C-alpha cells in the first residue's frame, strides 16, 4: 500500500498512571499487527514525550492521538481503550472509515484550533 502522507498514532503515558500499562499493551499489540501506520508510545515523564504532549494539549494519560491522510487534523482519544476502538481510529487516520461512522459516545477531540494556533 502506497501512501503520500504517513499515518501516525501516538500514545502518551505516565509511569504513575494505573491505566497506562493496559493501554500500552494494546497499543504494542496493534503495532505488531499493523504495518499501515507509524505508532509511537511516549512517556510524559521524558523530555520528548513531555514536549509533544504540550504541543498536542494532552492533559491526562493515557491519551491517543491519530492523524494521517484520512484525517489530517489530529484526533484525540482519552483513557484506556479496547483494541477495537483503537483500530477504528487508526482506520480514520488512514482513510478507511469516516469519523462520523465510528463515533459512538466516546469522547473525541479534534485539535484543529490548537494546531492552527501553533502554526501562527
């Protein structure tokens, strides 16, 4: 599969978060199962993770961020999520599904205003 733009998924965690280990476990499983998105796990306790968390406006962990040609504006998903939900958001980032199709009462954030503000 050829892509003009890479699809990216980020998982922000913390060493003190009781829900982060299960989120990371599912994220790592998906990382080994899929090759159509670049997935990166970042700890907010480390400088790179902290900088990116600030850039994306992450306020709690675990937080997932997904973006790509299917949805160039980053999508945020807060809290430990089952693999099924994570895979649906990956599909949106890639362009296999629409955001409207997968929203089912989950709290979803579009970071468009934040990204636009950062570009100024």
